[in-house]
């Protein structure tokens, strides 16, 4: 049985440059043996500002139901986000806050894009937010410095060798935690049945 590890891209801003990085992460993750992935773009999700969480919506639209089901079936996640003003975009926080149970005891890999720090403060924010929904962030993290200059016009990384090496470390961590937590969730469910 393989792992389902969706990629969540967290900004809705017009002209978002970090989408190139997010698509590259999805492409690299899809090449991993035994891994299935899917790209979820916050700009295409039916969540705006948090008014009601998904379970509080009467007759939710099919898009909401489908997203909740997909996140519930996932074994872990990769979040790709730029850093905005020392934190994460509000759209990403809204996506995370709309759900709760679907994130429980599942690992999150973090890829950030920023200036000289590569989005380190966005990663720090996610390391506080994810445990709040009972998720687990994996130890490794991939910051991409000066991401506006990190990719060629054709969408390939300027230094693919370095980026691929760092992504492989992140993916290996994510897969290890996904398998371990998948087993632990199953054992817990079996013990409670």
C-alpha cells in the first residue's frame, strides 16, 4: 500500500511567483516510489475568510466535501508557502483552520519561499500552527532563498542539484513519519474497536 501525500499551496495573491516552486515540489514528490500526490491550490479551494468551519456548514458545496474527504484519506502533507510579513499568508491559515480532524496525527513537510531567509519565519509559524490542529511537523524543512531568482523562465531550478537533494531529505522524513503514524493510527483504531 502506497502513501497519499498531497501538496498544499498556500497563497492566493495575484502574480504569485512561488507557484513555480510549488509545482516543482509536486512534480518531484510524484516521482517517489510508492507515493501518490495531488496539488491543492488555496486560490482554487472554496474557502474564504473563516466564518464557519467545514463541519458547521449546512449543506456544504461538493468542493468542500471533496476536499475534506481527500484530506481525511491523506497520510501526510507537504505545505509550500511564501513568507508574508514574517508569517504565513492568511489564505493558508484559513485552509488549515477550516478542517480539524483530518489533520490529526498526520505529518507535515514544510517548503518555504522568501528573501534572504528563505521563509524561515513562515516555517516557524507553521511549527506553531500545525500542532494546534494535532498534526506533526517533520524535523527537516526546505527554505528557498531569493525564490524570485531561484527558478529559470522555463520553471526549472537554477540549482536543481541542491534543491533536489534537500527535497529528497524532506520527502524521506515525511514518508518515514507518514508510515509510522499510519501504523500508530491503525493500532489505536484497532484497540478502540
